């Protein structure tokens, strides 16, 4: 429902989709206007026991600033292997991103969602 809503009907800057799938899968096919979220192995090792900042996950500084300011609502997170939030492992990129969004984005103006059923071609 959210993804099919025209941008002009949102009261905020609109919906943004953050795609947690690997870059090659994202490059092959993705939801129009979605943004790929990076998470390389060096950052993964560095953050083993610490909370991960949005700055580490969202390389586009303009998008990062707009997310932190609450300019998008809803923010939709998706991955390729989980059919529900309860299935996410705590160290998964989608889980780390959801946690970072909940702690760093203005909560009163931003709805954070997880696309259930994963992304399939």
C-alpha cells in the first residue's frame, strides 16, 4: 500500500525505501527510487559489540541528513532473506539499520517500516 501511494499524497518529503540487499542484487533489479544501504566486512568487524550509526550505513550525506531531520515518512527497509522483523538476526544489516533509524531519526515525524516477504524478482 505504501509503495503504491503517489509521492504528492505524503505530508512529508515522501516515502524512501532503503534496500539492504547486496550491491550486485540491487544493481540487477530494485524498487524504483530505492536506495542501497552499504555494509562492508571491515565495518562489520569494527562494530561487533557496538551500536551502528546511520553514518556508517547510509553513504549519501544528503540522504543521511534528510533521514536524521525526519524529512521522509515512511522509511521502508527491505532485505532479501527475511519474511518478518522477528526473523531478523541482531547482526543482520536490516536489523542494524532499523535500530539506527529508531535511535537517530526524529520519531514523532517518521514512520519506520519493514517490508515483509522480502524482495524477490
